[in-house]
RNA sequence: GCCCGGGUGGUGAAAUUGGUAGACACGCAAGACUUAAAAUUUUGUAGCCGUGAGGCUGUGCGGGUUCGAUUCCCGCCCCGGGCACCA
């Protein structure tokens, strides 16, 4: 018999089946896959006496292309984990199914001129065949398919429950329309402003659609994230997506009308600094007041220009601001009754907040840029302050306010700037020239006085005064008080330093004057606050930070935090929370989706289909091409559309929009628990037993779509009592991509796809599994390497070859064996498969070096390898004389005491450098370790002639001698 | 711009309550077996110096803390991902 094997050059050669090491993977796989099926090895019971473990993969979308080698990576991981958990005595549910509604399947069907239902059936068969070759332990009796009416009956049922609770509603707001896919899309389906599916730039199109009120769950979706044991990155992505921001709704009356403009702001504390207002061009008040606007033509033109722009053109940060004044429209600032001009500009988005802003140019970058361009007043109302990091304010000291000046003085002759190096308690600190503003002095007076005093220079001129007053808090420890220094900041010049007088000793004791170049200033300045001031002097920017209020009437002096509440209260606004998350656009104007189960009745309006009439079947039709009119192709199927109203029995029309691809996947995890139930979505007892999913595995690309939608639906089902947990998935692991050998994504387009079928046929399913788990950390993207894969196959051959050495009383290495059981056990549990395998390799390498191998030890090796290599281990297990499947075997236990017996290698350091090592029992005491360490041959020379001043011992690890030269 | 990851040999990587950096695997080099090749196997493999024993350097860069830093702190650079005129 011959088998084929891969060589280092990638060619496959025939090899004589002589060596005991090699094995015929094809035969073994065929034999056991058949046997597992016949003996129903992987069927799951609802035996509630056992502890359960629900392990779930994100189910695949069966595309026409079939699987590539990257797809099964996550499935292999869950398979390993599920087998491991089964061996731990758990009742494990590890199901698989198909997510088959939606655009990709429909587009594939259109392209290949087959009915989507036919295409899907064929693709599923192909996927299933590919998966089965890899030897997964799915219980196929629980297979589900989102396009199966028995499944989508319940998707529709959930929609009706949402509708009844007011969480599904019709809307006519403009939504994202993909002209190529001919359907409306949710925000989540966009990649920037481009259809995530086909790459076409989307348009805003007003149309009737169904929307789910996911925003009602925004806060819970956000808050419950904290307790989820998910990776920070996924949680952070969801937080960003939900985008909660706390602020206030404020109302600005429109002068000479009854109208008010509502604005949302996160900074109500800056209300006194609002110097104009900006509306989104689409704002309702713009069209409403068009007759009274003086420059209506100009305004209309601007609105039109804006509407033609794509969202990307409109919303790229840092773009030059544009806008138009609405002549004749004036609003009143409710805080100080000042009248403010109103602009429209595309930097204000209609869809966020109230679609209008109060512009505070002093404290907002964007408003600042706009105000600069259109010459609008800029008024500082907040003094942001920073705590001095070198000398921070102390708890418990009283705070004293001081008005100060900070000057950066330039010598025109040399171009150098004067800085002060401080002494005494401020040693190490370097600042600009600073001092207090005395009673009756203007800040400018103080500048002249201070420079004369501290630097003894006359004839200086002020060249710039910073627009802003800044502040820093620090501790004046000699006075036992904290100071809040409000600073006026200046740039000043002096022609020459030739006439510098004598600096008084008193000042010299406090600080030394140093001159530095312009480039050096930023390096030399130590307080962050002064660095910031210096930067502001170079380039003036808005001051976005919070701080102490000024120029704000009776609120001046308050902190931003207090002022937010009080100012909002004063003007009758309310503190609110705003989300970036928008309601979920749930209609698709396409054929291949779940029909939305409602009818439109002339007398009753929108009426949900009676639950006993579910499912509303997707009609079987010849032509299902999208219309592009905003109507679904279902609209033209007359005898399907016309129906009776479930309420009054009168004439009604069916809703013709279908659900998006994400509907089925938002709850499918529940259906595996009870896949055949016709009277309920899931049996209550079964749900209570199996929920939640304990371990969920899938790609990072679902972090903000599927994973948010599914959490939303699950929470809703929890609220109506349909499920018992408020979160669907406990532990979540994201699988890292397998890239092609060229480092790019695997894709037909690049011609770099590796098909698992080929790999399985040439190297075996077990080798594929081992390799994919051994590649690197599970969550990391790594390029496929056929070269590296050889190692996985060789490893299995070595395991197989060890049979020759089995002997009942053969050689053993009990310590290593127990270390291995422990490591593999813990690493599988934490999804660190790569290190689990490397430990198995260490054990196998050790066994290979022996003349014989103890039978019991080999048995344990095969057992703990079984989750990774189910076929070969099953074969070896049988050869060892076992009648039951190895996959029903109990996981071996390890003995911590035996592991403790391992001798430790103690490193010996001299002054932190390793100079040698010796072995000792881990129980060896400190005194003995020191003595042994001193005797190490390579260590001795380093101790000779030197005095040991300190000895550090870490038991079982290290001895470190700190030495110095002997005093003579 | 903001937020999350990450940066270790020729390659994939391992090690973090601070304790011998590079386990394991691939590749490579030399040897054994062979007429030869493949397969298998033995040895070596971070860099530099040295015949060797050994020495010096080394975990993106620069500082710091420590007897000791891949690991902790401060300041940067680069790569990947998310969000982004979000008020």
C-alpha cells in the first residue's frame, strides 16, 4: 500500500507503506466517521441531571464558493473545546446550522439563474460535505436553517411581539439606499458611506420602511457590556457604536415668532459663550421660515449643494467649513438674552442630536474654525485648568485664587527666549517668567514690573497677548495652601540684553535665568500647563477642556460640572442622553428574506398576522428581480398581496418588504435548544437548562452588527418572559483570520484560496486540525503556510509510531506526564490551543527518546490528544483494546504533588547577571540554596575578591549575589 | 483627532502577581543511512568576539524605578482595527 505525502518543496510523492510511523489517514477517517454516524456518538440529550455546556459557532452563510481553509478554524476550536468538555463529564450542546436568507444568496442565485431556494440547498449540501470531512462532533439532528418556514415562523413571531410592544414601527425618514442592491440598508450595513456588500456609494432616500426601536435598549446594551467576559476590543467597539453622550437639550426662542430651536449640547456650561447658532441644512425650521429669510436664493442653493454631497464629503473632519447666514432669522440666547445670528452649515448633521447646535467658538474646535472664517465673535467663558503634575494640589488644603502673568521674553538680537530654572521646593522646574498681578495693576503693568524685578531688563515691548486666560492648580507647600493661578499669557521682546542690570540676590535665590532657542523652549518647560500655553501662543486654537466659568453672570467661578446642571436649570432645559446608535432599519426591498408578517387594512391600518396563521410563507415565484422602485418584488404578486384583514375581515394588502439578513441570526442560538418545537420558539424547561450560550466563537466582523442585534432581541425576549437570561452569550472568543500565504485575504479574486478538501485528502483531517490550532494564538490573524503544516503531520506520525514501543511496564516520566495533563487541560479551557499542542509535542519527544513506553502513559497521551485529532486517536484507542469510543472517555486527572516533585533549575546571578545554574529539589531552603550557589564553578570567579553585600533568593528559581569591591 | 489591540530570531511563535528571553514548530547548515535522491535520523542554529572555556550585546526607540524589566512607570516611533465635523 502506498500513501502520498507532502515534501518540503510542496510536491506529493509516493512512499512505501512500510514504516510503522506513517498511517493511512483516508482509511481511518472513513472508518470512524461512518462509525460515529451509525452509533450516533455525538447525539445530545436533554439530560438535565448533568451540568450543561453550550458551545456555539457563528453559523455560516453558505455561499456558492464553498469553504476555504480559514473558515473551519473557529469550528475546529469549538470542536476541540466541546470534546474536551464532554470528557470533563459535561452535557455538551455543539450544534451547526445555516444562515441562508439575504442578499448574497439572492445575488448568487440571480447571477447563476437559479432560484435562491435551489441555490441555497445546493450550497448547504456542499458546505456540509466539506465540514463533515474535518470530523466535527455536531449533532446534525439539531441542524437549523433560517430559510426553513418552520424556523422563520418564529422569526416572524418575534417581529409581531416587537410590533405589539411598539418596538417595530413604520417610518418615512430618509434612509440609506443602495442603488446597486436596490434596497434600503441599516447604518450597520455601511462601510463609511459605501454599501458593505457591493461597495456602491449609498444615497439618502426617503421611503416607507419598518424600523426597530433598538435605541430603547441602548442604555442596557451599553451597561450590560461591563459584566460580559468578552474581550476589551469587542466591548469597546460596541461602546463606540452605541456612542452614548451626556448633555442637555436647550431651547433658543426664535425672535418675533412662536418657534424655538432645540439644540443638544454636551457643554451647557458654555451657554454664555454661544455667539451664533447653526442648523443642519435639512432642519425643518429652515423651510418653514424660508419666506422671511432675506437671502432665500442663496440659502436654497446651499441646501441643494449639500444634498448632492455624499456623507463622506460632508463629514470628513478637518474639512474647510462652509455655511450661509439666514438673514432675518435671529434667536435669543436664553442665558443672557443676547440675540444671535443663525447659520446653516453642513457640519451640522440632521440625524444627530437635535439637528442644530449652539456655537461656542471659544470652546469648540469646529465652531472656532467656522467663527474664524466668517468673522464671528469669540468669547471665552470657561478657564480650563490642569493640575500641575510636578507639584499637584494637596488634599485638605484650602484653595486660593491668584491672578498671574506668564511671559515668554525674546531677545531680538539672539532670538533666544528667557526661562527660569526654579530652586528650593520647586527645584527641577522650568517655566516662563511669571509673577502675580497686584491690586490696581493691569496684567500689562505686571509684565513690565515682573521683568524688571526678576530679570532686571528695561525697554521691553509686548508683542502678543494670548486670547485666552488659562489656569493651573498647584500646591504652595510653604503656605500650606493650594493655588489656582489664573494666567494672562504674553509674548514680549527686548532689543538687546546689553543693558541688563544686576539681578537682586533675593531673586537669584529663587531661580536662575536661562536663555534657550525657540526650538528648545518646549523641551525645557516642565509643567504641562506651560507647554500647552506655549503651543497656544504659536498656534491659537479653541479651548475644549472643562474648568472654571468666567464671563457667565452669576455662574462665574463655578466649575463646569456644577454649571452644567445649574445653567440647564436656569434656562429650563433638560439634561439628556444622546446616542449615536440609530434605530434599526429593518426593511429590505428584496425577495429573499422573511416576509414581514403584517397586513395593511383600509379601515384598521397596520394589523399583525394572527399568530396561528404563521408562518407567512415566502411565495414561490419565477421572477424575483429587485424592482429598484422602493417596492419589493413581492408587491407584484397579486394573489399573494391581496388578503383579508385578521381584525375586521375586510380587504387588506400584505406587507411586501422583507426582513434583513440579520433577522434569523438574532435568535438562532435559541432554536438549537429545541429545533423541532412547533408550538413555541423554544420549550421553557429546555431553554432554562441550556441558556445561555457558554462559549460563542466567531469573527470580529460581527462585533457591531450581529452581536448587537442578537443582544437586543435576546433582551427583548427576556423582557417578555420568553427566555431566562438577559444576555445570550457568556464567553466570546473571536477567531483570527487565516490569511493566504501571500499575506492577503484568501479570495477567489486573488487566486490564493486553499481548499480544506485538498488539505484533508493529502495530509488528513487530524493534521489540518492540529495545524490550525498550533499556528499561533487563536485570536490572531496568521498567514497559512503549507510548509509549516508538515510539522503537524509529523507529530501525528510520531504519536502513531510510538505504538511500537508500548510495554506494560515500560519506561515512564510521571512528572512530565502530569505536567502535560495539567497544561493541556488548562490551555484548552482558556482557548490557548497552540501551547496545549506544544506541550503534547514535548511529551511525545520525551517518549521517543526512550527505548520503551509505558502502556498507561501512552493511553493518557492518546486520551488528551483526542479532542485535537479525533480520528487517529480513536483508531489507536481501539488498538489499545478499548470497545467504547475515546470521545466518551473521561479526561484524566493530574496530581499536583507529582508535578511538585520536578527538580528545579536554580539560576545564579551576580549583580543581576546570570553566571551559572544548578539543580535542586524545589523544597530546598534558602540557606542551602545560597551555599550551593556559591559552589557553582562558573559563579566562583565572579565572587572572588569581592564582598557580597546582599543575597536575594527566590525559592525554586534564582539566587542573586550583589557584590562590591572589597574595602582594603 | 479619539479609543482599543500589537511590535520578541530567517519564519509562526513561547515566557508577564518582575526572576535563566527565544519553549514548541517550520526553515537552514553539517553528519549518518542510501549507488543517488526522497523519507528517516543525529547534532547545531539570536547577533558579535573567541580555537575553546567564556565574554559582550539583545524583546520597536529614549529615559526611569529595581539586586534584577519582554513584563511596571514616563515620553516617543511604527503596524493592525474601530469610531469620527456626533455638538
